[in-house]
């Protein structure tokens, strides 16, 4: 299982939120490149980056930072936030991004997802961010009314090979991942699943790996010091 430590960007700063609430934004690191270098030193080979400015408004502001991490850290960058058109995808892949995550636009415009998969194949992932089983959009501030499992089925039928599933209720809370919901998702979606939200320590990584997931995102636990990332990488296995 691959591990993707997270760097969330807002106004050029590394920040974290509680349950996606922008009113709780707080800076957790001084420099994105230094943070990425520490992740690489711990054995990570991927980094999950989110342009929170783009997620909320559709206008990404942190491209230069993303490009610097992609070019200088040695990590494969997975990027989400404000990707709503093929032109946006062309732009973020030009930054050196390895995989792009379509979030809100996948709900409102599934044909865009279909076109994206046709153009970029496995470099496209769809983010399913859900609260109490309902998919949320616009930086988690709006409800789509869509059931998370039904939406996952639709994305699989379109040809999406990777889904990033976030249980908003656990995000930033260090409360443990939603193992039952992830297991249910595996029952309806046959592609690669990356778990996001709730990882509090090394046992959570072992539990997620035991589910046979493709990947796991580690956010607040890295910054709060509740996880040994080097040990987590070892527990997760080969980072390929």
C-alpha cells in the first residue's frame, strides 16, 4: 500500500483544517519544500497536495509551489483542488504532477471525467468526499445529494481507475479511518482506492493495509507527531 503524506496549501502556506471547515484553517509548517523533503527522507515516494484556494473558488493559486515540489522533492505529486476542465488538467500536468484529482467537477460534469480519462487514463483520480454517506462539493461546503456508493459505481463505469475516499467526519480529527465504509466501497468499486481522513497513528496504517487498499493519505498525524512515518512506510510495504 502506498502512503501519501499530505500538504494542503492556502495562500502559499501549509495548513490543516478540521472536517474541511475553512473557519478552522491553521498553519502547520513554514515551508512546503522542507516538508516534502522530510516526507521523502522518511521513505515516502508520493505526496498528496491540495490547492485549497482552488477547491473553494475554482482558482488555483499555488501552482509555483506544486511545481517546485514536483521538480525538487523526488516525490510523485498527486494534486487536487479546482480542477474543472481539460485545460485545467493540461495546466497541472505541465507543472509535473503525476496524478490529478477531480473533485466537485466529477459530480456536476461526469462527461468531463469521461473526457479526462480518455485523454490521461490512469493519471486521473476522482475524489469522493462524503459526510454521513452523502457526497459534498465546493471545498466540502455544499451537499450534492449523491450517495457515496452510487457515485463510486458511476465513476467506475466511466473508467476511473483510482478513487480517493474521504470521510469528512474523520478528517483532521485523529479518530481513526472509516474501515467499514471503505470495505463497503470495495464491494461496489473494483479500481484502486486511496483512503483519506482519520489516520491517527501506525496501527491505523496496518489496519488499512489489511483491507488490501491501494493507498492511504496521512495528514494531521504527520504534523501532530502521532505517527512514525518511516515505520508506517515499512508497515505499508513497497512504495511503487
